[in-house]
C-alpha cells in the first residue's frame, strides 16, 4: 500500500489532525522585537497583534530612522511610536546612554495638539513605560505650573505636552532638551489647524543638530506645512510610511456615513431619536460648531454632558472620565474634542452641520469605528445647504446614505431590540426566582407566550422612558 499523505501545517493547510489551520498572523507580537514584559502589558489590554501602521513602522523606528507616518484616524498611531521608543530606551540603541540620575533632562518629548490627547498619550507611556521604571510628565495649559516644574526638577524620562505649555517651560528654563533622544509630533496637521505653527517650529528649533535626535512625525493628513516640517527638522534619509497614499477615500472604512436633512430648530427633537435608533446603547459624541450650541444641546438632551473650551480644566477631566467609564453615554462637544478623545468603543458620531473643511469631517467621524470596531456617523444639514454634503462627498470620497428623521415606529423597534438584548443578557440563575409567576401568567392569560413576551418588552421600553410618547 502507498504511504498515507502527511497533512501539511503551514499557510492555512491541513494540520496533523487533518483540520485546517488558520494562517499565522504576520502582525502577531511574536514577530517583533518586543520584550516579554511589554508583550505581557499589551496582552493584558487584549492586544495580540499590531495594527498595520504599528507593524510597518516598528522596525524602522527601533533601528533609528527618522519617520513620517500617515494613517487614517483611529488606526493606532500612538502605539506606533510608544512601543519602539520604549524598547529603544530600555533594550535597544539608547540603553547604554540613558540617564537615571536625579534631575536628568528628558530623553523623549512628545507634542500633541490638545490636553485631552496629551493626557491619553501620557497614560499610555505610564502604563507601558512603568514596566521599566520610566517616569513621565504631562505638560499642558490650564493646569498649574508647579507640579510640572517639580517633576522636571526631579528628572523625568518622557515629557508629553501641548506646544504652548512646552514652549513656556522651555522659555522659563524649566525644560532642557540637551539630552533629547526622541521627539515626536503626533497629529501634526491638527497643530497647524489650532494655531500652533510658530510654537512647534520654535520647540523643534531648540535642537540645532538634527543628527543628534530621532524625530517621528505622525499625521492623518499631510498639508504643505507638515511637509515643510519634515524637510526642515527631520534627517534627509527619513523614512515615509503612508497607509493612505493618493486614495480619495481618507475617512475610516469601518464607519457608515449617513446624512439627514434637519432644520436647526428641530435638532433637539431629532437628535435623541437618532441616538435611540443608531447608538445601540453605546457611547455617542455630538459635535457642534460653537460652545453655545454645545451647552444648549446638552441641556436639552437628558443624561448628556458638554465639553468645550469655556469649561474649567478640572471639570473637563471629570467629564471625560465620566464618559470613558460609562457614567453617561452622550457627550456634546466642540472641535476641541475631535482629536482629543481616544475611546475605542464610541458607537455613534453626530455632526450638527457640515464642517467648514473636509478634514474636520474625517477627524470627527474617525472618533467611531476605531480599533477594529464598526461605527456610524450621522451628519445633519439644513436642506437649503445640501451643497455642503456634496462638497464633503466630492473632496473625501465618502458616499453618504441619505436618511429621513426616525419615526416613532423606528424608535420603538430600536428600543424593543435593546430591551430584548437586555433580557437575553440576564443570568439564567434568576429564572427559578420568577418561574412560578411566569407559569401563572401563562396559565391565567388567553394570550400566547409570544404576545405576553411582546407586552413585557413594551413595559421594559416604557420603563426606560424611550418611547413614552407612543402610549
């Protein structure tokens, strides 16, 4: 007899058991020069593989290259620099020269456009860098100088901050960049939009010899100023990783884009119904063009909170923490939060009107559909200004699905689905407690079990105050 054919075990072929094996993930953590401690930290966050921008840039950064990295919003640009920088400082080229003494100047400077984003990148460096005993200082406007100055006096490894506050600390001679090994510009295009052009150039100019420092520039888009920055402040042999290229479609492909005609006066009535129909019980961010609109809408939408520039920093942080933890699920924000929030499970984005430029639409809609999730972005527009929708479609490649305002039956059906999901999620352990009442209800009623369950769902919906106007 001929010998049995041995099953293969590579590239999705058959294993020894005769079952088909999944192809190995080329972006799996095991394929990168990541220390075991850092892998354990990543796995504790449910991360077992790198995103494309992270996988593509990791070796380039670890090998000492200056880099311009471009990817769509929400595709993991932050860890694309956090991970290789930490490995380089602790286990790579900079291990031998990294200082650990009291009062040491920082080895890393990261610039970001908003205090919210600075806080979140700071938290990432603390979480992953804390494994190696690295210290981090977060410097941004609206917060007291003294704690930041004290931290710098004692010595830190990493400074994360906004351009305005970092410039102030440099000019006050509290922040010294003479030992800098890395400098990172994250969301560089938004720094230009927010008026930080001069501050950024001043800070970068403090390092006279660009060959002495490794510079990483990450951005969702590459306007002319960002290109000039890369030519002026990055080495001539810099590497470029562009995961967007010349594609017209620059918005996240994991987001469904909807457009709904709505007069300004009707927003407060329609938006709650949009949330009920499209948020699926998840988080929603509503973007307005003015602080006044944000405050007004927030006061009209039950359970929501406002976030804008007039809110004191301490209160802003309370609001963001509450939204992140799920204490409330609807955030009404001005553009200050469009790049400043990094929360992966936002289900719905509502923009109250077409923004002035297409990049603003891309950045805002990119707050959902992040980290492999899908999301929905709804844009409201005044019917007579429909050209704003057409302009965004033309310039971004986004194709809107045009919808009408949700009807009472739509809201009821959506609420019923949520109630059904809530019932399905109840533990089986409670069934014996209510079994007798359920049996009595069935035996004493002339209705079918399905009709009784429908009434129970309706009661659950009413108790949640979502379609009370139907009854």
